[in-house]
């Protein structure tokens, strides 16, 4: 059985579309959604934001 740190490490190798939401990320790594939410809120797991649209400049 994997411990929590090993399960969270699986998030690094998971594809982005499989971890785009908290629910998808929790099912991809096998951690409960509430546990993952606490880790994000506590700063142990950092949310990644990608820019879909470039900045509009003149």
C-alpha cells in the first residue's frame, strides 16, 4: 500500500487533463478529494495555472 507522499508524487507524472480539477486529480492519484484540498490549502500541493489566452498588448 502506498503512503500519502507516494500517492501525491503520482500527480507529477499524471497528464494535465487528468489533473485539471480537484476531483480528477484525486481520482488519478488515489487520494481523497478532501485530503487533496487540505494539502492545496496548506501549500503542500501547489495549484498550476496555465494561460490559455495571451496578454493583449498594443
